[in-house]
């Protein structure tokens, strides 16, 4: 009986030590803020943009929220033309010069445009925003993994643009989505 008791006690102690070790190793990952590579960069941070037409009419709001998974964009639109509209995060936080000052799509990886393109997508590419007959619409989308909150809120900021037409999700550089009809500059919140 003694021959078996000592190995069983040793096995039991090793099992308990292994269980305790796993719990301690999981603790630091739970806070998420220490993660590198952008996944948790900006977790808990937010920025908002008020969408305005060229005439200064308010037509919606956009909120960017950082999380462990990336940046989630929430769009709430009103008083807009019915149909599908291309929407994108643009490189520069300016709506001057008929919205041209916002620059091109936010594209830190220098990828090709489109969610359905063969060569990736811009960090600022999103699905189309559908506006109903009542002039309202909403969209929630998590940006591509190359999108970081620090990049969104860099020195020259970022803007959110609504286009007149539907984004075909493949044509570079803007999905053939037409004129820019609304713009908002992200400000930290």
C-alpha cells in the first residue's frame, strides 16, 4: 500500500500546481490594455463626428469606439436621400473645400479599395449605409484590423464621409460611390 501512496500524492500535488499556474497566467490578458499590435490600442476610447451637408445642415452622427477587437463605427443618419450610400473614414480631419480637404480613404497599409476586393481593403472601408424612405438609416461596423485608435486620431485627425451613391466594394480608390454629400470630423470624446 505504501508503494502506491507516495506516487499518488505526488501526482495530486502536480495537478494542483498546474491548475493554479494556469489561472495566474490568464490574469494579465484579461485587462486587454497591455496587448500590442493595435488590437487593444485605444480600448475604451471614443471619438464622435457630426455629419453636415455642404449647406451646414446636420444629417447625423458617427461614433468611433476603441475595444480589444479594434474600432467600431456607429452611424446614425437623418434627413438624407433614400438609397444606398458609400461611407468611409477619410485620412484628414477636415471638411473644408467642399469636403475635398478630407483626402482619400484612410489606408495605412496602402491596400486596394473594397470589402469584396481581391487585394484587401482600406482601413476606412465600410459596407454601404442604407437610408430608408423616411430619410433615416444606421450602420454599425468594426473597421479592418489595421485600424488603430491612435491612427484615427493622429496629428491631422480623420473625417467621415457619406457619398451620393452606392459603393461597389471593388473599384479603387472609392468604389465608384460618387460625390461627397456629408462630412464630419472626429473629435476625441
